[in-house]
C-alpha cells in the first residue's frame, strides 16, 4: 500500500483483498472481470489524459495557492447574495461534521430523526418569518424557486382559466435579473408567457393567472403591495413574492398582506456566499396548496407505539413515484445548507435575529443620512438594507468605482448610472466609515468620522412588522454555545451516516467524502466570495472552474461543459434545453417527443415534461435491457417528431447493455439526440465514457461519482457535458450578457463545492480514478456472489455479471412469508445499517451499490447481516417464528423499547437488539419505532407548532 497516494486511502480494497474476492467470484483477475462486465466495443483504447496525481499534502498547497488568488474585498453588491456570519458552533459541528454532510436524504425516517428535526425547525422558521402556514424544507436557489412558483401557479389555474387558455404571469420589472432569466428558461417550453411591467400599472385580464413581485424590490425599495395583491385576487390571480427573509424580521411579512407563495434565499442566515452557492432557497405557501408544492416537506407523525416523530410527508407528489405527473422534477434539495440556516435561527432566536436585522437597517439609515449631506440623492423611500443614489451631475459611476476599488470595496452600479450598496451582517463602524469616505472623496468634500450608530428605524406605516415570530421553545433554549453544541450533538446521534457504516443505496453512490477534499470549503477565500465580483478578484475560483471543466471533458469525452446546474435534475433539464435550442437552430424545433426506457429514474420523465416534451416509453426485456425491438419500432414510428432518447448507462438495473452503441445509432438515424443520464457514471470513469459511446449530452452527479457529499439531501451538483455541435447552446448568465438556457441564479451554480470534486480528481489521477471504477465493479460482483444463493439477483449482464450495483430479489420472500422488502430495510436498522434502495427500479426488490470506498471487512459484515436476516426470514417461513410477531415485522426496535420493563414479544430482547456479535460491539441505538406513514399524510403538520390533539 502506497500511503502517500490518496487513492490508497480512498479505495477500501487492497491487492490481497482483491485476490480473495476474485476467487469467490470465480474469475482469475480483475482485468478478466472488467472484460466480462463492460462490452469490448465501448472500452477506451487509451488511459485518461489527466495530470499526475497529487498527494494530499501537495493538493493542500495547490488549493491554498488558488485560494490566495481570490481577493477578499468588502462587497456590497447584494442582488440576492450577502456576507454573513456563520456561528462557529454551527460551522464546526454541522458544516464540518461528517455525520451531517455524509448522510442521505431522510427517506428512512427512523434513522434520520436528527436531521428531520433540524429541517422541521427550518420550515418552522420560514413559516414564522413569512407568516405562511406551510413551507418545504428547501429548494435549490431563489431563481429556481421562482420558476417553481410559476409552474405551481399554472397548475393551480381555475377551470375557467384553463378553459380560457390563461398562460400569462405578470412580473414586476423590479425583480432580480437572474431570477427573471431562470423563470424565462423554465416558462417558455411550458407555453407560459412572462409579461414584465410596473406593478403600479398592472391591469388584470383573462389571460393572466399569476403575478410575481420582489420584496424589497431589486433596487432595494420596500413597496406596499397590499392593494396590488387585493386587486390580483379579485381577478383570480395568484401572487408569488420573492422576499429577503432577514428583512422580514422588520418588514410586514407577505403572508400578512395576502401573498399566496413566498420564496427566496436563506443564504444570509449564516450560510457563506460561496461564489454563488450552494445555499438553501425557501418556499412557503397556503395549506390548501400542499399537494402542488414542489420539493420535500417534513411533517410530524407518530411511531407504532405513539411516540411523536418526524418524517418526509406527502411523497406521492415526488418524481420518484409520480414520474411525468410529478409536481416538479426536483430530486435534490439543499438539506445541509437548510440545516445550517435552521441552527442559525435556533441559536439567535427572535431577539437575536431582530437585533441583527436592526443593526443592518440602522447602519443603512446612518449611511443615507451622511451621504445625503454630501449631496447625493437617495431614491428608495422605504428600505431594509439597500440604498440607491443618483449621483451629482459632475460625477460618474466610473469615478466612484475607481475610488471604491482603491479601498478594496465593491459597490453596485446600475445601468442608468446610479450607484448603490446593500449592507449586511458583517458591516461594522469601520466599514461604514470606509463607505462614507468613498462618496466623500468622489464628491470632493470632507466628512466627519462616525463613532457610533444609534438603533433607528425608517420603516413606517403598514410596512413595519408588529407580529412576533420564532416563539416555539426550540428557538428560545439554545442561545449559549454549550447548549447549542449539545443540541446539535443530541440530534446527530439519532442519524446513520457514512461515519457509522456503509450506506448501500443503489443508484446513489454513497462513497467516501474525504477530509482532504472537504477542508478547502472552510477557507475564507472560498467561503466569502460574492458571485458578481469583478473577474480579477476571483482568479482562484476561475482557474479552479476552468481546470475542473477541462478534466471533466477528458473523463466524459465531451467538447464542452457547464457547471451551472445545481442538482442532477437541474442538469437533466439543462441538457434537454440545450437539445431543444440546437434542434430549433437547425429548423427541427417541431420535434417534441422524448423516448425513455421504463426502467428510468423518475427525474427523466419529470424533466422532459418540464422541458416541454411528450414522453414515449420504451419497454425493457426480461433480462432488464432495453427491448431493442420496441426501441426500433418506437424510433421508426416517431422518427419525424423524436427529439431525444434519455438513457442511463449502465442501466438502472445495474447492467452494461451490449447494444448501447447500436441504440445511439438508431436514435441518431432519426435525427434525434442521445441524452445519457450520468447517475451511474461511477461504473464508467477511466474504462469508457459517454462521448466515446456516442451520447450527445450527459449530466454528472458530482455528489455521486465525484465524491461531493449528499448532505442529508443536498447540496448536489449536476454539470452537463455536450458534444461539439451542442456547445453554442450551453447555459449562459444574464449578468454576463447572455441568459440563454440559464438554469441557476449564480453563473457557476454551486461553485462553493467544486473544490471537492476538483480535489478528488487531482488526488486520484488517471490510475486512481480508473482503479476506483474497477473496484466498484468488483465489490458489487462480490456482494452479488455472496447473496445469490439466498436472496437471488434479479438481473445480470450478457456474461452473467452485474455492473457496479445489483438488485436483490425479495418478491418470492413476500409470497412465502408475508415479509416485505420494507421489513428487511427496517430490520437492517437494528443491525446498524441504512437500507438499500427500496422497490426501485423493480417493485418488491432491494438495490445495492457498495462503491469502491468500503473495506472487505465492512462488505463481509454486511453480508453476515444480510445472511442472518435471511435466517430470520426462514424462521418465519418454517413456522419457527410467529408470522405477526417477529423481528422483521416489528423492526426497528428502538432504545426505549429495549430497556422497557415490559417485553411482550415472542422472541428475546437479545435476538431483537444484539442479533450478531458485531452489533453488540458497535450498536447504533434507534430513537423511534416504525413510523406511521399514513398519519402524517392524513394530517400534515409541517411546523413545530403542530399537534395531533
């Protein structure tokens, strides 16, 4: 083992382990296994042309050098991004804690109670601040939340509006330009028109079904929209409001003046700017719209013994169940960042949040007073943190800019020559005086240094908030660091993450998120960078982004890349929009159908529908492959209208289909494009790639293949690679002069987590990346061999092997015993394991993906657990265990039941709690028993104030 090579630390299997596993599988070498798994005609002929691998120490020096190229100016650009102070107790114990950042989306509620509670706190804080009764637990960013609001209002049109063909959303002109750009990208293919104008001149008409406002608006002015909202409602129009959530501590919240949807960003609640992302958007609405609400909603429920608990509610709205009929294509939210924002509100409470908001507003008011004395005219009558100044006739914005840059300050420069700034939590007296000095020098006048700022409020009349918020006890108890630290720890002890055991979720690639990759994220030069600073201030970020894009081109075989999509589903959508733009450019814009195999992940049809396409489903054969006869027939039938095929490779069945090249040729012969879903790219890297296979576009999941953490349900990054002919249509950004296909608020999406993937590639190098793929395939085939004689493997490739994941057969178990795949999943919790993927892509099965990061010891322990559970199933089958009172039906067994004075089961405590020795040595104590899923849906309680009484 080369201890100086990062790959030796990342990959869990050594050479000796490899030989043991190969003997078990029945092949003589790893090369032989790979030859049997991956079709020869798609194997790369040459190694990836990547730089030589860096050691962890060498990478630490390299990434520090890049960080040093980022210039940390005091930035007051605003426009949706603001500097903030992340409480160190949150940074240290959440953001930098692998229990929080390596956990998965909390579908398995019994082992996710900690982050579910944190996310419910987030929803509660959002509901309180917006004065709305319902919020989801985050969306990708403010701009995509706006697009979701438009789609939701469209779905909520009255019958009369649908009959009349109402398809117009009125958008006030004072909305952030990046928000309008993303709304436009998403609205056009759905046949929705965005009509931009002044809200004061809005006249309802039968084609208008919704309205969009910004509060405070893009110039920073806080307008009284109550009359407008009343007028819109009288015309049966919904009103959506993009709100600055921190301002709502002082401004009357939109829920109190009639808004139907309130959304925005929680970035300024303690989440660094990260050059644009990631941060958590919020989305709040009325209770009656709950089934149309996009994203995940956390709700209260009870476990089987009546204990109050948390779960993800109303999941039947989501793409993994509803597919093309889903409310949204959203698969990833921003759970880690929402968790940070929630702890920020818990730590500060109502008083602390109000004090922060008041300090920001008071400094803003003080600056207005002093700059007016210098001869500047301020145009915002009511404001929270943003001022906009008309300059004196003798002065230009360029002159102000020169002075500001000399003092390492970034201001906002409006197109008409006005100059403005947005104050934030980090602005202090020293910064205030620097700002005054810039404008004084520009005006050629003296100024008096300010010694202190008195608490003042210029907000008056109906705009001034009078209602209380954050009154639940959780926001009142944890205001010292000791209490906060213990609260965070109390929650993280309730959750299984990669810090505890392997997470074998198929199609999710829960691999190591190495510390050496994660450390750069805590570097201030990466954390506190505003996405709209001049390019020369972000040279480190720009160089990293360029290098990473070039590496991804090499790995995928594509000519162009965009890092803008901030989730896998956003990548899918962006790729489909690129295809649409290309087809329109060559006079083929009439092509409106996308062919999707029946085995595809639910995001594929959901994304295609959102991109304005109709779905044609292609069958799979009994071996799990695309049914070639059906594919040819469908391609021929729709050849004049077919826009694309969406296909996952290897397939969602875990198989490298031998006909993939022919599939691409069939689609191209129709004049259509091939979209490859990169969810299973972890089985391709270094051995084959989408470009070589023949795909035209592919999104990658950096949070799967490229070592970025899942964060308990986000952040994710879904960059897209495209072939040469599609490069002109990659997403642009409105603030860089080109809003074509823009899908994210920030130019580079979630740029803040790109150092993770960059580090992974730099430290793995060609050999490491290729070996990771080979070991991922080895591990999957090893598990398949170990479990084939008990559970059985549903699908195998043409030569009898699986790819990087496999599907365990559980349907016969149910037929013979009544034990379901869900019972097996819950029983795994008693053994300290997160469940594999349930009932996807085949109902009644479990899909397992071990990744390359797990050791042979961990794989063997997992096998022992699965075989012991198999024995428990056989006991039920043979009548040795009661069919209605057994360890599987009753799983998981919570700690409070284990220590209870009463034990009423027909089996022993030991069998339930310590079924094998490895569990006794490393017991994960579960907090709740099996959760009642129907109760929490029948009565949705999406905040901490809810009660079933």
